[in-house]
C-alpha cells in the first residue's frame, strides 16, 4: 500500500517546504529587529538633538544675563 519512494519524495518535499518557511520567518525576524533598532536609534537622535538645543538656549540666556549687568554697571 505505502510506496517507500513516494514517502521519501513527500518527506523531501515537506523538508524543503519547512526550510523555505524557516528562511522566510528568519528574514522577517531580522527585518523586524532592524526596523526596531532603527526606530530606537532615531528616538535617541531626536532626544539628543532636543537636549543639545535646550542646552544651547540655556547657555545663550545665561551668557546674556552675565553680559547685561556688567554693561549697565560701567
């Protein structure tokens, strides 16, 4: 009833399908990882740029306060 040749062919076909599915899932996982890593990096960049801008503004205000009193006192 069972033909060993057909069983072997089916087993090879299923194995090939499983390998193809595993590769697809692996590629999808890698893409998801890098998409998440890029999003995290971009958020970090945005936060760093915002912090740098705030620091620059704060230093400019501080420098202006230190310049203004000495120029009026002279």
